[in-house]
């Protein structure tokens, strides 16, 4: 009984924490989306809330009809079944009302699709190339340097780093700037997925896909490949670090020097990650 009590207390505390704390990544006992950190994610949450209200109203309406039917038209209360076979108004209503509901959902849905599709007047571009099982990031607007990013294995994690989500090289972007993301792949289909930024775009071999985000506040944001791509699919995390513009410019200058000769990132945990799937 004590163990059940502790479990229940843990669940309640987890729900309270998840409801009020900022999460740049997944949290224990989290309900719903990660807190939005970009205009696209704000729009996604707004659409989700609209659809949630609509479907809740539909469920309650159907439930009420079922209860009315069970109460009024059971064999005991209604021994003689109705012979009604046609009702024009009712048939028009159950055809027109669903169409109107779909239109109400479709309009903001299409607006969101076009809004998230391409960047308008992007401030910088990041070319994302996926491969089994890591990422390559290139900054063509900031010196055309590039580097690879791999997950840090458990044995190399430092205190405070998140298991299966920490990488040796992060994407660094300035806060409040539109970042164009161009995705492709060297081998199989992958997916660039950043929940808090409202980004999910496939990386397809031989094809360049575009999306964008604008991080609204400084922080570290975690994502992953969410397209099953092979043995180590679960070990392709993405980390975006959003910093003030001056700090980003300083980082870009340092990065151009560091990668001037195409040097790879520090091989922290690279060998260990390759061993995970064996």
C-alpha cells in the first residue's frame, strides 16, 4: 500500500511540475505539447486547441443522443418501433453540419501548412544533411562552414546532460531571427523533428526540403530523428541552442576558424554510439 501511495504522489507531483515548468525537451509525466518557443509552434497549439474543442463538442453531442435513444426508445418504454424511413430535414442536417465543421477545421489547417512551409525573408540558412546515424550542419550564409553532430554515449555523459539527447555539436542560432532549414539525406529517409519549435521535415535522399523556425527566447531545445531509419534510429538527437545575436556572431567567427579546413567535431562518444546497435 505504501508503494502505491508513493506512486500516486509521484504522479500528482509530476503532473503539477509538467504543467508549470518550462520544458526545452521531454519531461517526466508531461501532458500535452512542450511549451511553444516559435511562431509556428504557437500556431500549431492554436489549431490543436480549436480541434480539441470541436471534437469534444461532437463526442458530448453523440453521447447525449445515445443516452436519449437508450432512455426513450428501449423496448419497455417504446414497444412499437417507429415506421419512419425518411426525414429530409434530418438528412440535410447530418450532411451539411459535418461539411461546415470540416470547413472550419480546413481553413486554419491550410493557413498553418503554408505558414510553416517556407521562410519569408530568412535571416540565415542552415543546411541539414542526415545520415546513418548522425547529422551534418552547414551555414552557407556565415562562412559556409559545416560540421557533424553525434549523440554522446552514456559513458561520456557529464552531470546534468540528458541521456540519448545530448550531442557533441549543437546547432547555434540567434534569438528572434528567421532560420531557413534545408534538409536532405545521404542514404535513407530521416526526419528533422524539433517539438518545441514546431518543426518536422523529412530528409529525403536526392531531394531538398525546406522549413523554418524563429526561436523566441534563449535556451536549449531538444529534438530527434522521428523517422525509423535503421538500427541506431533512436540515437540521432538534435540540439538547438538559441543565443543573443552578438553571441551568435562571435560563435560563427570562431566556427569559421575551427572548420576552415573541414575538420570534424571533437569525436566525443563517436565510437561508443557506433557500438550501441551491436
